[in-house]
């Protein structure tokens, strides 16, 4: 007897967020939508904080218009988004009425499945969004952020899943944003959730590929009963991205599991993005291969490179090893938060400060907020000495309530501020754009009428000499009249290049 | 109870053969040898046909000297080589006395483990080498080449393993050179071999990573009882290469299996090759990501690109799809040979001929030999019509005997021919070099005294301006006096480049 395994493709959101700095324009996605719509996916993830931000900040695209485009082009598919709980798509907690309004508008514009998470796994930061999604008649997926620490046991993850079920979640996601999920814990957690929440509670597993082990984790999760897994079409996969969709499908052959994906359709999607992605080369992640160091340091690859540049700016490039050893100590002091945006940056920056200036001699305001409960509760007790120092440094009191309980209603204020901006169209959607990205929204509203501005660049077989503007410019500077050969070193790769005038 | 899983690292042979066109020089490997030697591997694969060929053809290195260097630098390790059965490291069958001599000399120079395979899985092409290795007191590993066809059942692979055991093999290798091995057949074949050959017969699994599913296949092979698996350190892995060693080790955590590898040592090896590999960028395989099309076409990626260039040379670049459809028909007519060197080239070229000129209107002499049994027996019956055409075209009779039975003793002839070459040192090793690579050996012998010639090129963080010769040359041509920006397109990737004088 074969069991159906469903698949969510990440190509429209997390794949290009992880591998192309979220820069892909809607115009480069629409061509793949009809095939994606017909391929037999459980859902298509296509919207989230970084894509929203990138739309208004870099692409001059209205993210709501992008969503409506997807809805129109994929009428047969569940459209899925990633929602940061009470933070929505922004970087602070919002008042409940803003959460309600956002979920209602997202549902009305086309989202079917809301994957709701909190960086600290604090369910109080997720429960309002869950309720709002349910009220809008849509699928609320509660999320367990996976991490490794002495307190993050299988039992603790299962207990969080049980609480999410009690809040009304329609499914549970295990979110492995750092590719830390190994096969055995994947099996144990899925088994545990199925036992605690009932076999009928759908379990959805999200992994990244960075460490090279997570396709095996998906295999074991499926053996344990996982219903849905996340992958990305192979033209934009691996590295800090995800496991390839086609490989997942092929992997199941002969096993007592099957997908319902149409590989011919997927191959068309693959070819589409094979054409598109080279044009975003300038934004391509350096993490294209396997990196298992994260298992040792517990520090995501992207975070290490951030810390390296922070240190170099301070003239302390030689202190990286010390910082890598400091991070686990800071994480312990802070109650073992999962290292994911924004906790990874907060913990990493404090570790840098500790190494450069001595332990907690200087405390960032974000780290103080984390220590004092303003981001929510952590899984373990925090270090009382460090709490005291955070209190002294920030002159704030520790809190234990749900952080959003401290907020006043703010919709009307946000609305009137948004309406004053040139180009704001007065819709709730525009107010939400302003609410979540108050610094980027004004410029976007004022320039929106100019239409999308893709940051993709021409690619293909064309040599340098077919880039007319560039060549003209080069000739103006150099007077090159015949081919010149260079050995060009980019990062750690060398290329033989011939440059010639036209 | 935890079971030990042993690991063979491929970094010194198959990894750079698959990813860097076998171009890595010995000088770029020696730095990693002490750590490889101490890391806790079952064996280190470090010698084979392509590395031997590359040494004398491109690197002006004596391959026997490379082997002795490895032996000296890795005294605690089993050194492993890949041997093409009766073909040794060359492209034809050799008389038995040459096989004996080669195995004896390889053992004397340092090889401990001989992985012996035949492209057609014809055991008669392997048995002399097996006997010679046993006589030399070394480990003879019999190989089952994995492929997919109606006749390549689990039972057929298990039966071949049983026959290899009967010939005295010390272990059985399942060799998945095309990354076709999915998890379920991996499990079934290992289980079957363990049942047929006894639990004590070591089973060693070799896979490539191309299709993205084979780390999962290794997981299932281990569950079925596989004793040893092949991987490569992560600085030279994935794509047409192999699964990363570090990921395999991490994958086992928490499962009832463990390795004995020292990950700190492996990390030093990783850093070593992270420095080395960029200098071989010019030889780097284009197959660096996942490609699952091979499951559909059954044609390895490298073979598709070969066929594409053959077709383009004939002005028939538009006929690729027809050729891809012809290949399975040709393979069927030839009795379903596994597609691996040389059978992949033989079948692929005949498919191109069939499409361009009509089915079997022209038959290559190699394809005729394949049809008439001169490469050995295939797993299935061949098409009698095509046999007849091959017979007519080549004016040769079909044979059913072991091909090497037709050969006369040849050692003395080879020896006297080799001794006439300028620079030949008269050793058996030099005679073997001449025997296996008669066209490349003369030049190598005559130039050997000049010493190794690495084809690696400078790399690293250095910008263009620190490549003095190149910059001087460029300035001479261009008179560049200030930084110039270019958009440079290499293949399908664009880079922003700044060139400045020094």
C-alpha cells in the first residue's frame, strides 16, 4: 500500500530569497506559473517578508499586485505565505487589530495557507495570527522552529505542536531554516507529533540544504508519517537553498510512498528558471555547496559572514574564532533562542561586542530587549546576571506578559500617516505596506506609477563585446583597439577573459 | 547497539576526476595526506585509469612515483585503486600475463585494495585480475556496475555478487557511476547480497551525486547492512562528483550507526582543498548542480554533452532529441550494457550514426565489436538482425569465449618495444605505462626528466591588479591609467569587474 506524499514548491519565495537575495521580479516568474499550477503541488509558497520588502525596496513592484497576479495565474493551486506571527512581515510586534487586518487582506488577495512562526517559538506571538487566519476561513499552519540546544528536546517540540493544535492550527510545520535537522530527530519529531496530535494532523517539513543531510531527513520524516515536504525545482536549489523537487520525487520510486507531481511539467518549470537565474548572478549566494561547519558552531553560514565583516570593520578580523566560541555562551545566557532572523543577528552582534569589549561591557538595545522579554519568552531560563546588566544598560524593566499586550491600538494612526504620503492610494493594503516598512514605503508610493524595475541583467552566451553601453564606456576610458587578455580573479575563482572593441 | 560504518574517501581520485577533469597534480595533494592518513578512513582511493593517463599526458608525472608518494605519506592507510578488469587501466583487453604483472607491481608499489570492474559486468573479464590480486596477497574487491534495464533485476545483481564471491573476492562493491541508484533498490540489493553471500561479506557502496538522491540511497544501503560507503570531502563534492564525507558522518548521528572519522582532521583536509581547487577552475565540470533528467533518458550527463558536440560538428544540432530517443533502442539491441566508459561512448556514437544515416546504415567498428562479443557478454540477448549487420560491416565473426582467450602472450613484445623508447628506464612499471598508453608513453618517457608540470593557475583573493605579468601586458596594449568597469559575461554568468593599473 502506497501513501501519498504531498509537496510544496518554494521556487517563488524561499528559493530565490535564499539563493538570489530575493531579487527575482514578478515578470521572471509568470512564465512558469501555468505549469506550476498544473503540476500537482499541495501548495506553492510565493509570498513573505523578504519578497514584500524586496518588491517595494528594490523592484518598484506592489507586493499585493504580485500576489493578485499569482492568484490569477494559478487558479487551481493553494498559495502559501510565511508570516512572522505578531511581527507580520515587519521587524516589530504589531497591535492585534493590525494583525487581524493583515490576515484578512492577505486572504482576500489570494493567500490560502498561512505558515505562522515566531523566532523564539513563543506561542503567544503566534496565537492572534492563528485566530485571524481561521476567522478569514483560511488554512493556519502552526510552526515549530527547529534548533539544537540542551532544552530543545523532541518532547519540547512535540509539546509546542500540541499547543499549536489546541490554538486551532490546521497543520504543523517543522521549520529547519538552518539545515540542522538530521535524519533521526526528523523521524522522532514527526513520530512524536503524529502520536501527540493524532495521525490526521498534517505534518509539513521545511528544510534547507546547506549541510547536505536534509534530503535524508525528509526521507526519514516521510517514513515517520510526514504528509507534506518542501522542495524547490532543481534550477534554483541546494547550497543555502533547498532540496531539489525532482530528486524528492525520484527518491520515492519503489518505496511505499508516491507523489502526484507531473515531472514533465516540472521539467518545463526547470527550463524556465534555468533561463532566468543567470540574469541574477550578481545577487547569487556564495553558499552554493555543502557546509557542515554549522553543526559544530551552531551558527548559520550567513551569520558567520556577517560577523566576519563586522569584525573586519572594527579592525579585529583575527578575532573570528573567539567570536564563534562566544556565540554559544551568549545563546545560553539568552535562554537558547533558535538562531534565525532576528535572533541570529542579535546574538551574533552581542557576541562580537563581548569579544571586543569584554563580556556584556556594552549591550545592544536589541539584546537588552531579548534578555528582558520584549521579543517573547525563550525555551530556557536566562542568566540573571546578564538580565540585570541588560536592565541597567537599557533602563527598561523585564516583562513576562505577551509583548503585544503592551501595545495600544495603532491602525488609525498608521492609516492617517500613510494617507499623508504622496502616491498612497488609500487602500488598507497601502496602509499595511506603510505599517511594515515605514522607511521604504514613502519612496515606493511616490514612484509606484513608474512601474516595475527589474534588477536582472542580460545573460546568455553573449561575450563582453555585445554589451554596447559598457563597451563604449570602456573604449572611452581606454582607447582599446585590439583584443586584450586578462586573468580575472573573482573571489576565489580565476577566469581567462578576452576583451575586445566593437 | 551501534554498528560501525566505514568510509572510503574519493578526494584523491574520483572526486577530481569527476569535477576537475583529473587534472590535480600530486603537489596539490601531498599537503592533505597526513590528515587523510590519520582521519580514520577504511581506505583512500587514490589511483586509477584516468589519473594514470592524466599524469603522463598532461602533468609530466610518473604515476608510479605518485603512488609511492602516497604510500610514503599515508603509512597507516589502505590505498585503493580502480581497475578495469582485463583492460587494466587501458582501453583494450590485455593478455593474462600482463594482468598478472600489473597487479603484482601495483601491490609492490603500494596498492592494498583493488576495486575490479568490467563495463559489461562480464565476470570473465574480471576473474584473472581477481586471481592476480589474491596471489599478490592484497584485497580483491569484486564490482557490480549498477544500471537500470528490464534485465537488471535485484536478483541479477545479487547473482553476480555471488559469482564474485565464488571467485575469491574479499568484498563486493556496488558501483553507481551514473547516480542512478535510488534508495529502495540500494536497500534491496545490499540486503540481497548480504543474504546470498553471508552477513560477513563486506558490501561497499559507491555512488555519484548527480541526481541528488544518492545520499538517501547510502542511508538505505546502510540500513540494509552496507559496511563501507564512498564519499568525498566537501570542498570537492556534489554535481557529477560525490556525496560529501562530512554530511555522511553527521547524517548518522542519533542513528544506530556510527563512523570512526575524526571531523577535525577532515576539516583540515577540507580547508586544504578549498585552497587548491579554485586553481583548477578552467577544468571544472559544468555539472555542479542536480540533474535528474538522466532518470528519464538513462543517459549520463557527460554523454549528452558529448553527443551534442558530435551532432553540432555534423551540422545536426537540432537532432539531439531524436538521438536521446534512439539511445535506449541501441542499448536494447546491444543487450542492455551499462552505460559507462567505454560502452557509453560506443552506444552514444552509434545512436548518432543511426539518426543521421538511418538505423545501422553505418556501424562503428567499436559497436560491431560490442555486438559480436569482443567486449564480453551482455546481460540480455542482442538483436540478431543487428548482429548480422555488424558481422557484414566488420567482416568479423561473433565470439562467445572470454575475449582475452584470443590473445597471444605479449609481455616480451611490449617490453622490447618499450625499451626502444628514449627515456624508458627499463622497469616493469615503464613497460606497463607503454602497454596501457602506447601513444602518450613515448613523449612522457622522453620528457620525464624535466619533472612535473602542474596545469593549476594562480587563484585566491588577489584582484586582477596583483597579477603583475598580466597587468603589464594589458597596460602595454591599452594604456589604462584609471579603473575601468566592465560587465563580463562568461558562459551564462555575468560579473561586474573593475580593472585598474598598478
